[in-house]
C-alpha cells in the first residue's frame, strides 16, 4: 500500500497540560467522583478515568491505582474540593505529562486551607 504524502496532516499532541490529578484505591469512590464532577459542571471531555499498575496473578485481578484527571479551565479549586469530598487519597494540581504524572505542582486556594 502506497502512502499519499500529498495529503498528510500534521498532528500535534501536547506532551504536557495543566490539570488536576487525583488517586483513588476504590473503584466505586472513583466512579462516584466522576459523577460528582459532572454534577459540578465538568463535562466528559474534561474528565478522564484510568487504571494504572493493575496486575493479574494468574487467578485474580489485582487493581492498581485509579487516576482521575480533570482539565479544569481555571476551576482547579472546584475540582480539588469535589475529588477530596469523594475520598481521593491524593489530589494535585499542576502541569502534567501525557502519562498523568504531575511534573510541576501549582499552589491553589484549596491546597492552602
């Protein structure tokens, strides 16, 4: 199959973004947090929910950390409040990598209280 170089499009995928990242160990709490974020006005395009570090020992599934990332459009404090209320073990705001790692943490009003 020949590649048509005349119709190629450049795709820019950002390697970093500003967002809030929360960790959960309980799936029900994480799912409730996503619902609470939606009720607080965050849409599905702003919220991602992924599992990281899950394993299978041959007989059973062993869950890893559940991460919720929220692209807040300046509403970091609102997102952090909702995530904490829903039982997140860790909540950080800042510049994140494409893998969800917070590489530059931001100070917010919520973090100072």
